[in-house]
């Protein structure tokens, strides 16, 4: 080996020592050290990521102090996540971004936000032509108008309005079907119980219920609301109907009870052969007393 070569390599006798000395010299010993944190201590990034690209728990310790506690980095666990975040951020550059209204935003700011999202200009602009109304149902104009107003206040888009209305209709349909099922179940249970209790006499019992309802003019109301499906109500009405039949309240007596005292006096005098005209009649005194009583009532009225 020449003297020149020995000088470059450090001499033939100390080759190992010379090479070791050269290897131990940091590559950036004379320039900027990018592996140092803000405190000046070095950080070895080579041990902060494994072969699969996942970061060590302390990987952010090598970042500048103003980035270590950045909330957006909290969910970054590997290089793939970091790369996706960067790509998504780049895609958003130059696009229209909508600022979320804060807690103290004004109505004008909220309206601007809703408009930017696609809310119609007015509540009346919401369309429902594409909504399928369940069979047997009909949209009430007043209720639909109130629904539009609420949707507009909440900032719903046309799509959001349609989905909300469809959901409400489906919920209403389910509630109606459940109510009908309960109605039918109660009817079946009551009829089975009555059939076992009365057997062939059930039609007569039903007639008594009908008599009570018709007498008081509440038949349509009770049937419409399914009240007669209830066993206790049915039995109570049957007893009332039976009492009406026994007292003949629905026939002549009920009409008599609704006549005025003057009308009853006229009926007594209307019979030329009545006891009121014949002093020898056994009922004359009673008839006279009755007329006096009715006249007193008439005078009071």
C-alpha cells in the first residue's frame, strides 16, 4: 500500500481504528440536526415505527412541541392513516367549505348554513309527491303544513323532509294496526266469554245493550270507540237495558214523563167521560186533586 493510500485510510497498522473513527462521525455534525426536538435532545425516529408501518406510543415525542398535542394526531396510529389524512386534506383544497354555526350563532347564520346544505327557500317548497301514503290513510292539509314548518325550522333538505315524512307515516300506520289488533283481540275475548256465560241467550243480552244505547242516544259513539267490546261495559249496559224494558221507560211512560203540567191537564179534560166531570165517579176526587197539583206546577213554571 502506498504512503498516499495509508494517509487516506489512516495507515495500514491502524486500519480498523481509522475506519471506526470515520464511521462514528455523525453525518450532520456540521449542519442542522433534524432529529432533535425543540428542547435540543435527539430523537431516534428509526425506532418509532415498526416493519408494518405502525407508530410507537411515543412517536410524537420527536415532533416540535407545538405539534405534539395536536388533537387531530390523536387517532394516527400508522403511516396509512397519516397518508390518508394528508390526501383527504389536499382534496379539500379549493373546494367550497361550509362553516358550522357555533353555539351562539345568530338566526341569520343558521339560515345561511341550512341554505348552503340544500334547504328549500321556504317551508311551502317542500314536495311530497314521491311519498307513498299507506292504504286507508289520507294526508291532512293542516297537519302536513305544520310538518313542513317544523322541517324548515330544523333545516331539513328536501331529501330529509321526504325521509322524515315517510317515517312518520309508517309509524302512524303501525300504531293504527296495533290499535286495530287490540280492538279485535278484546272483541274476540269478550264474545267468547259472553258466549260461554249466556249461550243461546246471548242475542237477547245483546238486544238489551242495544236498547240502553238507543234510549240514551249514545249507540254510534260507543260502537265507534269500541267501548262495547269491553266485558264490564257490556254487562253494565245490558243491566240498564233490562231495567228499561221492565219499567217500559222507552214506551208510553217515558213520553208521559216528558209532558208539561199544562199538557197533562188538557189530557184529563179531553175525556168527556172522565172522572173530572162526574162527581159520582169513584175517581172524581182524585182527578180533581191531580188537576190542582198540575195547575200549581204550571203556575210555578
